[in-house]
């Protein structure tokens, strides 16, 4: 539970009147922050892969192919996530 609280989608209210000490709930602002964080980290990963692709030699073609395929995947994945985030979380 602590991991979800730290990642922001879950929060809690302390209450002395209830049998349990904490009442957990989905935190709308926290979910938006979490999604923003995921997108930013995804963009950083994409940037690092781009930098790697630019400085690599042709010595290991399998790794180069993997990096290029990952970049193509990230481009489509990021475009989809950005579009859906704008559509559902205005």
C-alpha cells in the first residue's frame, strides 16, 4: 500500500471515529501526476535511446536493430499515450 501512496494514485484520510485508522481512496490529482511522471520517464528513455543510436558503430548490428526497433515502438507508444491522456484526462 505504501508504494501506491508514494506513486500518488492512492491517498488516505486518517480517522479516529472509524474501526480502521486510515480510509484509502483514489486520488484524482495523484493519478494525473503519476501519468505525467510515466510519460516524462518514457520520453527520457526515448531520448537516451536516441543518443545511444547516434554514437553507436555498426559493430553489433543486433543491438543496433533492437535500439532502432525500440525507438519506433516508443514513438508510436508515446503518441498513443499522449493522445489518450489528453482525451481522457483534460
